[in-house]
C-alpha cells in the first residue's frame, strides 16, 4: 500500500515510515575548526505547503550520497528518514523534532508546491494588533479564482503595505495576486490562507506565465465585473485562537 504524504507538523519520533513533500529552503555545511576543507555534515531547513519548517541533518558519512540532492530552491519527496528530538546548541526551527538522513533515505525531485492565485476583489484597511507582546500589521483581502470561489487571505508585516499601496493606486484593470508558499489555516470549519513569516513571496500583476494565463482566461468575463475591489470591514480577531497567527511562537 503506497505511503501517504504527511505534513511536517505531524511528524514525530514514534515511527520511521514517513513521506513528505517539501521545499529545500536553506542548506549549509559545517566544518571542524582545524580542518576548514573537511565537511563534517550538512544541515537543511525543509518547508511544506503549509509553511511549516523542520531542520534536517546529514552526517559526514552520507554527505557524498546526498550533497547533489539537497539544493536550495528544489522541491522534493523524501521518505525513509529518522525523526529525533530537536536538541543541540543551534535550532534552525521551532519544530520539536528534526530529521536525520539515513543510508536508506529516498530523495526524489518533484513538482513545485502549488501557488495560490486569484483576482483581488476585496480589501480592508491596515490594522495593528498585539500578539505575544509584539505589534504586527494586518491586512485582510479576498481573492476570487476562475470558478468564482472567494478565498480569504490574511497578510502580515511588510506584505500589508506593499499590497495595500499597489491596490489603492491602480486605477484600471483587474489586479491579480500570486502567492508562493502560503500557509493554509482552518478555523471553525472555514479555510483561509496567510503569508508565512519568512518564506512567502507575492507577485502582483507580474510578468509570470501563471498570471498571464489567469488574465487571459479572466478576459472572457464582463469587463464591468472584474475591476472592482470592495471595502472589507475591519477584521474582528477576538474570537480567533492565537495559533492562527504567524507570530504566536
């Protein structure tokens, strides 16, 4: 029976039969102080489609086997690895566990983790909220896909100013937003997306094939229906759990 993919947040040390689909977000080598040319091992930060991250380690005896596989920016399926407690002096993520590669670990390049794309049809004002003692800017927008499905999208920090300024200044034509490596959240049965604190990139009407194709298909609609961005009410965050926000940790 084929092994199902598991989100990084669900990994634990109770078993070894795991399979994950991740982006290799960061890699680095570490060396002995007296032999700077000798690689003692490789460390990597892996990230899944939800934006969760976990640190992975490759010991020196396996460096030659996996060095060419662990390339920053590559999307991979990884299977047959060891999951241990995230101990040590340096923790690259807040995940309670980390991954150790074994000789039997299987790494295969895969398709890119899907982007989220849609027409901006609603936008709130920028607000500032206090989460875990930190001030954070928040902007709510609504995206509409080609099937007329509306997706709620919560933007944080620098992304709020960039998106708000672009949308308010554009006077003609639909505004298409593509979000790469967004976090998917569920609350009270409702699905929304939000940017990850470190990994998400936004493209607004950029020169990308995905945006060009979306605009081409959107062009078949009534032109009076595609240029409006409605004003959303200021979001009420009093009934949302702290875990819904990227700065909670």
